[in-house]
C-alpha cells in the first residue's frame, strides 16, 4: 500500500510539472493614428530597412474603418467594437438632443454609451496602462485599475512676441522693448541685446555684461524662459526681434500618484503642435516638425519609464506621429520634395519606435497589436456650411423662431438639423432645398459632396442615433467643413492639409492592422473583440 501511495504521489508531481501553467495573455495595443494602407505599401516598396515593418510585412493587413472615421468617432468604435449608432459618438461635433433642446457638443467631451475593451479589463481586475490618450473616459468616468495619461492640458496660449528696438549706444548694444502689453515676461521686458554674431543674441536688463546676463539665444533654436515656457528666435531683422513663445502644458490623467511620478521622473509634456500657426505662416515647417517630434518623444519616454516599473495586463499607446504629419503636410506632399522626405523620416521613426515596443513585448510576454484605424486624404479647400446654406435661401439663424436648418461643421462631414417646429410640408421642402444645393456644389468644376443621407437611411452606415442630424453630408477628399471668417464667400483655406473620415470608396481611407494574430477582412470594430479574446481566454485549457 505504501508503495502505491508513493507512486501516486510521484505521478501527481509529474503531471503538475508537465502541464502548462494557467495564464491569460497580456496585450500591447498601439493606436498609430493616420497610417494609410497605400502609404504603408509605398514605404515597404521603397525602404531598405530591416526593422519592424519589413520583418512584419506578412502580418500587415488592410483595415476597413467605420463610415465618418473622424478621430473621436473612430476611437470610440475602435475601443468599444461598436458603430456610432451604438456608442453614440456620431461625429467630431454634433448636436445633443435632450428635453426638446439642442446643444452643440464635442464628441471628445461625451461619455460613450457602451463599454470599452479596457474598461472591461478594468472591471475584471486587469491592470491597464493608457498613455497619450485623447480621452480619459469610455463609458465611465472613474476606473479602479487604470493608470492613464492624456495628451496634457494647455495653460495659456501661444504667441509671437515682437521686440521693438528703442535705443542703441553703439554697433553692438541695442535696447528692445516687448511691444505686446498683453503678454509680459519679466525676462523679455526692456532688454539689452548684445549681438556677438548675426545669429546669436544675449539678453540682459542692463548694459553691464560683467555681472552676468539673463538669457542667450541663437537664431532658429529654442531657449528656456521663466515658468517652463519655451521661446524660439524666428527672424533676422535689424530693428525688431520676433520670438515664438509656446504655452505651458501639464500632465493630465489619473490616479494622482501615477501623474505625480511622471511629473517627477519625466517632467511636463511639451504639448501638441501648433498647426494653426503654421497654416497662417507665423511659424515654418521646421518649427512645427520640432513640436511634433517633441510630443512624440514625451509619449515614448512615458512608455519606457512606466512599463518597466509595474506589470500591466494591457498597455495602450496613442502614437500621434503620422496623424500630426498628415494633418500638417499631406496636401503638400506631391509638390514638395521636403515634405516627401519628412514622410520618409516619419516612417523611419515609426520603424524604430515600433521595433523598441516589439522588443519589450517579446521580452515580457505581450501580444502586440498596431493599428491606425483609418487612413488620410489631402485637403485644399474649406466650406463654411451655414454661410453656404444661407446663400441658398435656408434660414440658419438659430436665435429666430422660424429658423429652418443648422449645419454643424464637423471636419469632413456635417450633421444638418431641421427645425422640429416646421410643418411636415416645410420640413420636406427644406430637406429638398438643401439636397439640391449640395448636389450641384462644385469647386473648379469638381463635385464637392460625395454622399448625402437622410435620417431614415443612416442605419446603412451605422450612424442611426437620436443625436444624428436629419441630413448627413459627407464631402469628397480635398474638402473640409470649417467656420470661415471671410464674410464674402463660404469658401476658405482649411487649417489642416490632410484629414480622414471620407467614404470607403477612396483607397486612402483604409488603415492598417499589424499583428501575428490573424485578421481576415479586417474592420476597425473587430479589434476590440480580438483584444478581449487575448486578455480573457485561458489558453492553457485548449
């Protein structure tokens, strides 16, 4: 009997040692917004690099986005696995209908109506790291097991300081004064500038450099100012100095202890790029690119630091590089060798960064998923929708009782809302009038509008929601809905040179999915289900 007991005991030990440990897999998902499938194919054909993209070429799949894949609607569908009809984020901007009242809202500010995959992980006790996210919420506002860092919070606003010459005592010492009284920096008030070279300045507040000086700057380079501000000397004029001052930014997220550790170990974020200043020619492409890459560097530093200090089940990284490059420069790519080079540089940077993330994933037993969710198309002309409607005899004065319709400028598309107080007959007349006006709209003999849907047809494209418009207008690539300060025409110059969310009939609209996990006939709303399966399935039982 004793021999039998010993034998059974040893057999039990053998079986327990040979069976695989029960383990749920961990996942890193990188949302690399803005990589279009055609751009990826172009890079793979041209590059000689053997880094991430070439090694994973067989795992790169074309991804179908949702209709109207503007940033926040796309993020909501990517994270919930649902269409806008279900999660409720029907656009970049739209109208929220409550108690017969209409209020304009941003999709970024609204909670989703369904749970995200990372909220499901949180509720099941999984540890989640969410870096660089554009929203800190999903369906819920608070999350117990999530460490989250958003883009950041901007403090103040950017500005161009004009320092005017007010006196000079010889050829090398010149006194300047900040002419902008609304923006006062002690360091830049009543400066004495010593020109050691044409491209170098020394700022001081007296004529005596023996007792030290306030600040030194070189033409075209950044320098530190008080209160974590950064300045850049832009021009080479003899009678004035132009300095571009970036606003302050601070880390934003939760819990407090997590954000405090980032403040102490990494510092404040540099903030997002000032595309508006570039479009208005206040800063050049070099300055904008420096802002783009400094934002990216902060996100990568946070990933490298935080992922090493704590074991997470799910790591999410919002990787902004190609989205920033696309919004800023895509419309110039065909005509500019400089911009073509920057696209090549951006893909090279992604190659390096994804290589780093992949090495971490392999070392720490993570499944790696990289997706862009949507592609990008170039932009050249904007349209002020309500000026357009007004010109076509539609009353858009929302403050009057007899207003007929109001259009919401939401980037590549617009929800148009008809006054519910109109009679059925007048509603139909208004709808027909707007449809006819858009169907004939051309710019330089090119049709501007791609598709128009009435409310009853929005279920065909996953946009049938109580907050959707009575009409939904989707533009052709090249055009954007945007408020336009030009009073003479509804046409304008768009802030962005590239955007996304256009019809799926355009090849540039398609994004990418990269993973060893197979995805056939991939759609952006399938990704969350794939992640959930990897997180919550016990593979040792298979």
